[in-house]
């Protein structure tokens, strides 16, 4: 399950250490939900007591820059999730506000906004939809 991430790391000349492999294996469990960086750090410190927050954070930053994980800032702090589509790094999400499950949205609405911003150069964007997933909607 982490083979694609390992391939990306190797293609950018990163060593595949025991700690990086463990971090990838843990993150791989979060393809459909974000996990706080604090929780990731706590998990890694249980496996490797000498590992610092800075080491975990630096690896997460590298993983994010390489497209291995996706990041999100919440009021409670930064969160990450494992990349859900290595073939399409540019994509968007629907996030359930009850259970936190994440589903990929296949369409990008950027052209709608480009048409309204004549002469502007858009250099980036993030598009997320929030609501209730089918399971949570049934509970309402």
C-alpha cells in the first residue's frame, strides 16, 4: 500500500529508513480521514521514543511537498491524510462534518472562478465541500 509513496521518495533521492517506512505505514491508514500532526507524532514517539517532534514534522513537510500526503489546517491544529490518488494529485474533497470521512470530488470548479476574474493570474486554490456523508445523513 505504500509502494507508490516509496517510489516517489526514491525518485527524489530520499533514503527509505525504518522510521520513514513506519510513518508511511501509519499514514496509509488515513486515506479517507485527516489525522492531527499531534496524533502522528505521539504514534511515532511510541514506536521510536527518541524521535523528536521536529523529525516527524520535517518528514511530513517533505511528504506534503512531494504529494504523498495532503494537509489541512483546522482550528484545533494542522492535520494530514495519505494521498488518495497518486495519479491525480490535483483534486478536491467532500468532508463529512460528523464523522470526518473524506471523499474525492472528481471535478475542479476553477474555470467558474477564472471566468469571473478577468486579467487575474490564479496561482493556487483549494476547494472543499462540507456536509454529511450518506451514513451520517441517515442518522439525522
